[in-house]
């Protein structure tokens, strides 16, 4: 049985109640639309800081990861999505950390790295997509150097999480821009699988890529 969600540290009780209610509603919706399998979550530390890294297949990847993880993480999100007027309240409630590329907004990028470090220092989980963008072809893209910078500043375990089964969905880029086509499968199977943590002293882009590729296997 999946373990109960552990809320973000030091959140007001009203926020915790809202997040639990939203998670229950989203969980019901996702399980109704997809045949969801969750595995390997014993690899996610039940206490203390850790960085969660996941392959980026679709626009709704983070919803599956949020449902699967036993502890609610801080999600790191591109600031263009974070600024959405329709969902900003949701992102603020869940303590999403907005980030921008160095060449686009170095001040925001530095502020995001500082916020990530504060969350890890407080013993919380932080989750990000190390490719930095959704895959255009279903394959794992190059791992950007952000994870190594974060861990160099705050040595914490890095837990790889693989998503399987979302490539080809209406939320992926298989047929162009996401959410521009209708779903073609009824209740497709989606898997969220966590692997053994990578120790901070053994972390590299190559190690992240090999861990995610092995976890994902042939399923896209």
C-alpha cells in the first residue's frame, strides 16, 4: 500500500489540508485516466534532504511524480509556466520554485538555486527535470549541469525517478506541441519507478543519465 504523504516542513495546517485535498482529487483523476503503477519508492528517504531527478516526457509529468512520492517535494519549474495566472495559486500553495536559464535571467536563476539550497538545508525534498525541457523524440536528452552545481553546494543524495508510458500521449511532443491533439489510447499504463540514490561524491551528468536510462528501460 502506498504510504501517506508527508507535508512540506513548517507549513500552516490550512495549507497542509488544502494540499491533501488537492492530492486526493488529482490522484482520483489520474488513476481514472491511467493505469498507474508506482515502484521503488523505498529508495526515497523518509526523512532528511534529497534531490529527485526525473526524465521529462510530458507536460503533466510532475503530477505523476507528486502522486507517487511519499513526501511532497518542492518542484523546480520554468518561470514561464510558473507565471500562469490560472495556476499561480496552485504553484504557490505547493511551494514551487521558479527558475530561468542563466542567459535569460541570471538573477532569477541565482535566486532559484538559493531557494533550492534553503529547502535542502531544511531537510526537504526538491524535484527537478535535469534535461531542462521535454523530450522531442522520446529519448533522454542531455543532462544539464544544474544538478551538479546544487549538490556541490549542498551534498545530498540524488534519487533518479523514471516515467514510463507517457510518450505518445496528448501531453507529449510526439505529434508536435503538447495538448494540440486528442488522446489516442484509453487508460494507458504509466509507471513511476524510483531507483537507488546516487551518493553526492559519485554524482555526474553521466551517472544521472545512465541511472535514468536503465530505470526507464525500453518503455517510452
